[in-house]
C-alpha cells in the first residue's frame, strides 16, 4: 500500500513543504560553508578570465551555480514546447535532460583538468582494486561519487531503456572508463585508477536508487507520443 496515498491532502502538502524547506536549508548551509573559496574565484570568473576560473575547482563550481537560472530557463522552454506538442510528461523529460547535462559536465570538466606535469609525466595506471581508496580520503571519495551522480539520477527518468540498476551500473562504469582512458592518453598528470571507475559507478547507482520512485513509473508507462491533431470537420 502506498503510504503517501493514504495520507490526507493537508498532511501530504505539509510533508512536501517540510522536505522542500530541509532541502533549501541544506543547500544554503552548504553554500555558506564554501562561500569563502568560491568568492576567491569570483573576480576572475566575472572578468571572463580562463586562468583562475575555469582551470580551478572553485571557479567551475561557482560558474555551475551561476548557470542554474539559465538551466531552469532551458527546462521551462523545453517543457513548454513539449506541452504544446501534447507530451504529458513534458516537465519530467525536460528536467531530466537538463539535469543530466548541468550536473555531469562540470564534474567531468574537473576530472579532466591537467596537473602540474601534464604533457611531461607519462600516463599512470592503477589496476589493483581498493588500493587507491586510502589515498583518496573522504573528500576525494565524495567527489568521485558525485561525478556521474546526476547521470544516474536523471538518465532512467528520461530513458526507459536505462531504468534498471544493472544498466545504470554499466552506464556509470562505461563513462568512467572513457574518462580514465582520456586522462591516460592525454597525459594529464593524473592516475587512471580502477578505484575511480568503481566509485564513479557506485555514485551513479546510489543516485539512481534515490530517484527510483520516478523512473520506475517511467519504465512502466508506454513511450510518450504527441497527441494527433484533430482533422477539421467537413
């Protein structure tokens, strides 16, 4: 039995307000904690300088936050266009598409940033599982979990063919292998590690499980098709 459906409407509304308030409070707290590092990159980012903005973690995070209103505008435009075409799940599809891109590209960008010895130090590979987890540290593990988290969260909501845990695991692992291979081929002074692949894929799966309530509905429903236009009478 669906517990949410058994609740009265006022209680469901109150529960949603509480959850939304907690999400806003958590986001505001996180921004308050990282406000110092982000503001250090703000002058260079606002001036459009590459060095000190787009080649630093703080600068990329700052520009990702600044681009949030633009991402919301794109979601609105796509949803409005789909609703005009008769697609019933227009908002979900649009949010999933923009969320995949906006939540994944910045993290991939950060993983592809070259180190100090880029182009000089040969590529390094670590194929022993769990050996690099010790050197990652808590912050490194969390960062690796987030690389493909948005992809794992939104992809099964958008594509019914990906609405299963094994497929999201394969998607996360495949994308991570491509990133690690690119780091090695481009000699970015980074270690291409099997642990990075494992943690990236685990992050995608955990995010997919968090959105399972919505993508299970997508997988069970038939593909959305625009409603046919009615022919004029006579």
